C-alpha cells in the first residue's frame, strides 16, 4: 500500500519528542509514502539522527516526487544533517519547483562552509525550479556566498521570486538573466535592491512601509517605466499617504495601461487618481485603502468612472473601519460596474441605509455574487443577514479575498 503524503512539516520544540519524531519518520518511509511538500524548521532541539538520512537513500520513492521544499534556518544546530539531506535530494530529485529559504540569524562558519555549498549544489541540480523565496532579517549580512548566483542555472525556468527582509547584494544581478521571470514580490527590503534589478515582469508587489515617500517615489517610477505595458498585476503598500499630485500615479497612467489587478494603500480620491482609474480600461480587481478627507462628491465620481471590466472591489483591506463608511450608500447608488465580489466592513451593513443601498445595487446590476465581511461577520444582525441573503451570498472576508 502506498501512502500519498502531500505535505510534511517538522517542527520540534521539545527535545523529548525527538525519538517519537524519528519513529514517525521511519514509519512514513517504510509505508511507501510519497512526499510532495517538505517544511523543515531547524530549531535548537531538532537534531535528526544520522540513520534517518541513511534511510532516505534506501527509500528513494519517498522524495522523488517532492516538489516544494522549505528550510527555516535559525541556528547552527543540525546544519551537517540538513546539508546531507540536500545532497541526497540533489542526487535523486531534480524536479523541485518551489524552494523557500529562511535565515533568522547571522551566518556562522557552519552555514558558510557546510550548508551553503550544499544549497548551491542543490539549486544547480534542479531542472524546473519555478519559484524561489528568500526570507531574512535585519541582522543577516549582505553576502550570500553564491546561493543567489546559483539561480543562473534556473534562468530558463524561474518564474517567481519573493524577497522578504533582504539587504542589498550584487548577486541579485543574476535575476536579470532569468528571461521567464514574471512575478516579483519584495517586502521590507533594501531600496538598493530595487535599483539593481532590470527586467520585464507582469506581476509586481512592493511592500516597503518603513521608507520615506521621497525616497521611494523615484525608484517605483523607474520600475514602472521599465515594465511598462507588460505589467498586469500591481500591489503597492508603502505605509505612507500617496500625494495628491503623485508622480507614481502619473507613471501608472502613462506607462502601464494593461493593469488588471491594482492594490494600493493610503490613497486619496484625487483628480489624478480618478483619471488613472478611468484610464485602466482592463481593470478587473481593485483593492483600496483610503486616506482621510474623502469628500462625498469624489466618492460619487469614483463610483461612476469604475470600468465595465471591474468584477472585484475591496474597499476594506481587512480592516473593520474604512474611510468610506459614511458614503457606502452613495457609492452603491452611483456604481454601474458589474461587480461579482464586494469586500466591505461589517459596520457598513449594520447600517440600514447601506443595507438598502446594497439591495438596490443587487437588483439593479444583477451581477453581485458575494459580499465579503471583515472580521465581525458572525456578529452581523440576524435580520440584516437574512434579508441580504435573499439577494447575495455573505461570506467572511478571508474566504473570498483575492491576492496579487
């Protein structure tokens, strides 16, 4: 009998559990299990016995179909065994499609001289690596000793790169050689990293909440100009209010007309922003976090210019308080976009005038299938819920939110 094991997480916080984990691991191997995803959290207590790695060489079928590998390195413990695991995988499996590496401490000698060579060899051994994720911390050094450079071997297959908490390194230049790279997600990274990269992608996510607007604006503009008409999905989360006369908005309007997904925080419904939305005639998904002082007239105008292609609108971004709370009824009464999903705060629907406006929208447009409710979904009044569900399906926000 063959056990198909889609995912295995190994997280050990008590050294007393190690014998049990060892036994379970052996049972998985002996049962003929087939593993598709493997997450290894390297804690100070987790010391795999050498016989496990010897067993891996005997039960090749266990990991030959492994596609998703995640390694969390927080100390020098078990570095030698993790390196052995990587060498075994490199020898017997060249079909890894997703690789996630997370470093949570400064590099020490064992990392540099034992683990890193094994990682480099493992990366170069793969034939179809499509997604690479690198997570670091502020105290991690800038040198990766060839790990990033090894991605040169994946230049024909790599499609998505996620960088979180990473600092500048010249090694990242190798990403410019990845001709099929389509998706880039950068969060809490050094802005020098953004300046270094030069490629064409269709999905871009930038989350840099701790930088000044004056510092970010020219960098983001430069990226948008490079990507141009290829950009289809964009998320910008800067943590600061985007100015009324923003050069970022102007760059989006001038260079990126083919956006179908736009997520932007701290934005005012300025004339410039409304012109941008009016210009995005292929827009299907829109998620907005509003800045303060939104006048009623702008809300009305915003509702009217939403494109006929728009099918998803998130005006809550997971928050219970939204800055359109006072004008939801006005927005809905003037919106003609054929929305299929609308995500709002539960406070909006506990207001009778908003509830009636939503019902009017449903009966007038007849496209809305779901309304996503932020957090207080279970506390929505029974009478209100019962009335609304005659026209639309109500669901918790997390169940229908669409990410970039």
